[in-house]
């Protein structure tokens, strides 16, 4: 079977421990549920306070989420930066609450090492860096010191591509190398091609179409296409009407090798994941 026709289970194996859970790559697709505690979240589903966040997270777990990703700063291109103090004030009570009450691990979505370190101390068991160590390389040391998984995202905001996909892959390789140099375990590195982060509509579509080529990097792939603007631009739909478009990207992404999908609509996408896994991985139960 040629590389282009390999199934996800043939492309990657291995195990990554995350809190009380083991991600057994290649066996199934894992679901990351998004809990935004930023008031200006692009998706419009932000929550305020630990109680509301816990209620949302518990619903996501009941619907099939394997991990909950907590973020306190919007990733919208036009959003205002948030200070370390304000981000900590938003996320720490939520992380503490969720880590103490959920049966699945909690991830902290931040690019600041200080926030990551405090969140891990509060119970987070994964760090999700949307800047791929470009903003704060010390964030990798937080993952290394605590022996926890690190998601590194390719982010092109503020710069343009000359040779799009080749440069995207090279940038991910650089981030992987930075993480390894400070001691992050190879098995704890997860890559994210960064849909929506400085890419055009055509480039985002190309990422989903060519996702299998990232398997050459040897690490599990997180796909974060949920409700993103490229879906709205293709379908001419607002953010609250992008469910079907998201489902298409998730199904095709899984067919092309996605190992984790990061989603807002957990219940609906869990069904998409189960059906896609039944087809792609032969996993019918």
C-alpha cells in the first residue's frame, strides 16, 4: 500500500499518557472538547465562571469528550491581548474545578509559560500552545518538567508563506526540535497544522486535503477546524451555522489521519467520529 493510501492505524502507533488516560494512537480518534472562558471567543460559546465551565465540561464528557481544553484568551485575529494576571484569573479556578471533578484530563490552552505552569499546578495535564513555542519557548520546559503532553501549533500570523505546505511542515519540525531540546519526551509531542492561524481559505482546505502528509513527522495530529472562518467563507454562513461544514472537515480529516479533533459541538462530532472510525479504522463499536 502506498504512503498516500495508508490508513491512520498503519501510519502511527504508540501511547501517550495524559493524567489518568492513555491515548493509544491509531486505535481510534480522540475528542477534545473546548471550554472557552474568554468573553470574546470567536465561536460565541464562551462561559463565565467555574460553575458554568464545569456544567459545560460535564456535558461534553457525557457526550463523548476524552479531554477538556480550557482557554482564557481569544484566538480571533483582531482580539486584544490578555495580561498574564487576567488570564490566570480566568483559567485557574476553572482548571482546579474541572481537574478535581472530571473523569477525563484537562488541557490548558495558552502560549504563556507562566500561565501553563500555574495551570499544571492546578491540575492541567496537557499544554496546548497555539503559537508553537514562537511566543514563549519556555512553555516547552513546563511540559518537560512535568512530563506531560504538549500540542504545538503551526501559526503563521504576521508572516506570509512563499511555499505554503513545505514551509508549514518545516515550521512544525522546528517546533518539535525546540521541544525535544529542552527535554519534552518524544511521545508527549502532538502536532497541530494550525487551521485558521494566518492561513487563507485555500490553504486551510489544502491542510485538510493533505493532512496525511504530516504523518511523515511521526507524531499524532490534532485537527482544530471546528466552526473556523474558512468554513463560513466556503458556505457563506455565520459561526453558529457551521455544524455540517465542521462535520465534513472532521470526517475527511480522520480519513486523512487526524488522531485528535478539537471541537465545540461534542455530541454531534462524537457521532461523526464514531462513523468515520468505523469506516477508516474498522472500529464499529
